[in-house]
């Protein structure tokens, strides 16, 4: 999907199946930062998908979360809606701004 000149600060992912969101390259927590900017590690797996950080459907890999992210971020990640194959494809959404106005 080509986003053209749309600012990435207004784009958020809605997790559905977790197959299309690169874990460290996505903004999944409320502060709006990319997870790769918040990781504890200098080297990350840039091909790791959201679905890959779950050991089974609805069960997050807590060791992975706490080994790679600060505790407060890891806790937010665990609280997210977990990916389930029957939920359909992950979606990019428009986060919007306080004025509720946007231009294309």
C-alpha cells in the first residue's frame, strides 16, 4: 500500500490477524512511537510480525515482551487485542487529529 505524503503520525494499525504488521516497525501503543525506537536492544528482527510474538492464539510471549521492551510498554502490548486468524486482515487506519479535520 502506497501512503504517498500522508504523515505516518496519523496512521495506526488495527490488529486483526497479525500477519501484516511488522512488530518493531508499527505503532501499537498509546504514545504513538514506533516500537523499534523503544526497544531495549540495539539489534532487532525487522521481519518479525505481530502474530510471531504470540505463543498461541490469545497468549502473548511475555518473556519476549519483557526482554525487548521497557516494562510499561510490554504491559501495554500484552493488553492489546490479540491477533486471531478469523478476524480478517490487519488494517491501516486514520488516527485523525483533535480538530477532526484532514486534507488529502
